[in-house]
C-alpha cells in the first residue's frame, strides 16, 4: 500500500510540475508573441514610412520640374514684354528726331512682335496647372480586409520520455552554422547547447565567456557575458537555465522577451564543471565530487567523491537518483556504471557542433 501511495504521490507531483511548467511556458510564449506582433507593427510602420518618403520625393521632383518650366515661361514673357515696350517707346521718341534710327527700331520691334505672336499661339491663355495625387486604394483595401495581423493557436506537444542510456544515436546530417558576433575576441569553443521550449537554442561560448541565444534561423539574437568560463548548463524552467561557471558559482539566466537576463547567482566553495536539475534540486560536480544542492544554494549532501584523478566525476551531474532507492551504496554503484552513458547522445551532438564551427 505504501508503495502504491508513493507512486500516486510521485505521479501527482510530476503532473503538478508539468502544469506549472506549462503556465510558465505559456507566459513566455505569450511574451514572445507580443514581441513578434510589435516587431511586425514596426516593420509595417517602417514600410509605410518608406512609401510615404518615396511618394513625397516623387511629388517634390514633379513640382520642382514644373517650377523650372514655369519659371522659364515667365522669363520669356517678361523678356518679350520688356523688349517690345522699350522698342515702342524708342520708336515714339526717336521717330520725330531721326527717321533712320526709328526705322531700325521699328524692324527690331517687328521681329520681337513675331516672336511674341508665335509664343502666344503656342501657349493658350486659358491653361491652369496644378498637381493631383492619385492614391493607390488597394493598399488601404488590403489592410481593411484583414481583421488582425495573424491568429493565435494552441500547440500541444507530448513530452518524450528518456530512452535507455545504451540506445545508439545515429547522426543523419549536419550543416555548418556560424554563431560568431563582432564582439567575439576568441575562436568559438562551444561545449554545451540547450534547446528552449520555443525552438530557440542556447549555446555556451566557452572561449568568449558568454551565452548566445539563437533563433529558429540559427542567428544570434541575444548574448549574455559570464564572469568566467561557462562549463555546463541545464534547464530549470522552460525559460530559465542554470550555468556552471568555472570560478565557483552557478549563474541563473532567463530568456525574457527574446533577451537573455542574468538572475540569481549561487556562490559555491568548489569548482563547477557540470550541473543538472531534477525535481527542484541541483546536481553539481567539481570534477572529483558530486554535490546535491537546493535551488537556493543550500548544500543537501555530498553524493560521491573520487580523488584518484582530476576529473573522475565528470558526467556524474547527469545522474538523477531514484527516490525509491533507499540504499546509498546502490546509488553510488549506479552512478559509476552510468557515469558517461546518459550523456552519450548529448556529447555526440556537442562534438558534431564543435567540429562544424571549427570548419567555419
């Protein structure tokens, strides 16, 4: 009966944790959607701004072109009017005194009158020039025909259970991807990656001492500098990870609206080379020793130690103890047997990723 009760309690706790994670996941996805909607609105506004700018530029060019033409006509009219007026005055004044000069002025006046007559015949008086804007109504109609920028759907994805640690992992393909950013000072040395709930990927850049968040197109959209070389990380919630940093601390980092944000920091008394999370507890390895901590940094106990070499405990943090195994020695034996196997699929993926980046 006790075992049955414990089994039900364990299932209820897991289900409750799942619902709580779903609430957090929904909130994070909601914030991501808000960011995407605002980004879409900004792009639409930017496109409309560009359309307006191009329209105003065209209007200014048309206006300037017609202004130049009109000014040319105004200058012609002014020149002909002034010339004819002066010649007519000269004829009236000189004609009484010097008939030869009056004849010359008369000839020039006739030529100018012909020019004026030709110009007047080619340019009708009853002509009014103005600008008119012909709007493309289909743009407004297209927007008005849509009631929203998109629609919201609910995605339900079944959680996959972890398979046997002895299961073979088959690599089906690989593509080179560069995640370098201008501020990187060293060649990328990535030792850990973590898939987020929305398909984004969190990458540890060991050499440049930072985390990088990749979007669905594997482009760096955010980075977060660490105070030392990050060695490992694990998911705490769908939007939060714990990062093991080599200068003896665990740094919590959250994804908030597509940006990486530092959170709580747990300062420990030993090196941090690996970290894993299981049911609200952290498992941290110093290389030789496996420790169990609460999420607030309180040490629960030292689970295993092997000082025969520098990194004998590497990989122990990936062991999750069975709550029904009451014999501590059995847990140690199981950890020794499955020291590396639970990490095999992860390590293959990491090695593949590092190889790809070195090719770049």
